């Protein structure tokens, strides 16, 4: 591929300034056939590698077409794909254009869910991953959980009790509880990972509940015990409760 030299500064309003200085062109020409897909892949990598940052404005369609060696129609198709994936925001008007979007846990989570769903992971593999992850974050949760965290976790337990009184327990509450526990670590990376694992966790829990209908009701009692241990800052007790809780799920998965 041919590299072009392109001198530009990307700012949130698209103005060219001398603030960042001249840089080598970061776009390379693409080949016909699947040109729009290649443009999407190239821009995705540039964002991932930090060459394009949240708030940066991409060049205009005509300029991108020149850099990639494609038509404006192809560029527009690629930008629509990037927008659909949440990687850019397209604004109209005098100060409009395509702007790189900051990643969100929801967008990252959707990608990981798709990856996990198509990778053929077993319920056992998911449960083992949960054991490593969820037991590992307990010290942080016990140290950093706020009154608001405790209240929200207990509220989930209350909803579980109400459901149990009606004779059933939706595993959505269990998956929500575990995701909310991770949020109580007040570590953005941990919360993002837990959120991204919410879907696979829910699917595996539903599979287990099919063979063990009582699982959710018993698990909800352990959820409450766990929260009370966290409230006291008792890492040992909280860990013991969660180890028993997840261990039972693992045994059910193994059959």
C-alpha cells in the first residue's frame, strides 16, 4: 500500500491548527471489492492504537476518498458502519462531520457478548471465569462499597425475595446482582468487564436453573449474606459466602 503524507490537526471543531504539528498521513489506500469494510477496519485500528482519539474529527468525505482512493459513496458507507458500531458520531451543519466517539462499557460489552456467544464457550468455562474474577474483586468491594452501593444491592435482594414469594426467581436478578457487586469496586475497568460478561453469565445461570429450579431462591439468601459481610468490611466472610455460592453453581454445571 502507498502511504501519503497528510498534514492536518484534528480538533473537536475540525479547525486545522498548529497545536499538534504535522503528522504523517495515517490513512492508506484500500483495494476494490470490500473497500468500505477495509476503511472501517483501518479506522478502528487507528482508534484502538491511539492515533485517533475521542473528539477528533475525521477529514471530510471528499478528502477521505482521496486518501483511501475510493469514491465518496464508499466513504459514506464506511462512516455509516462506524457510526452503527458506536465508533464515530456524525454531526450535520457548518461544524459538522464525523467525530471519534469515546468508548462506553455498553459498546465494549456488546462486542464481547457477541464474541463470547459465537465462541462456543461452555457453561463450565463461564462459571470458572466468574470464580476467578468475582472472588478476586471482593477485597476492593469490601474496602470501597458506599452506602448507596449497599442499598442498591439490598434492593436487588428484596426484589428477589418478592419474586420467591410468588414461587419463582428470575435469574436476571442474579446476573444483575453480580454485575452490581463489581460496580461497587469503584474501578471502571472492573465494572466494564463485569458488564460485558453479564450476558454470558445470565445464559449460563438460566441453563443451570432449568435443572435446579430452587437455585435462584437459595442463591438470593446468599446474596444478602454477602452484602451484609461487605457492609461490615469483612473480606473473609464475604469471600467465604461467595466461594460457596459460586461453587454450588460450578457443581450444578458439572452435573
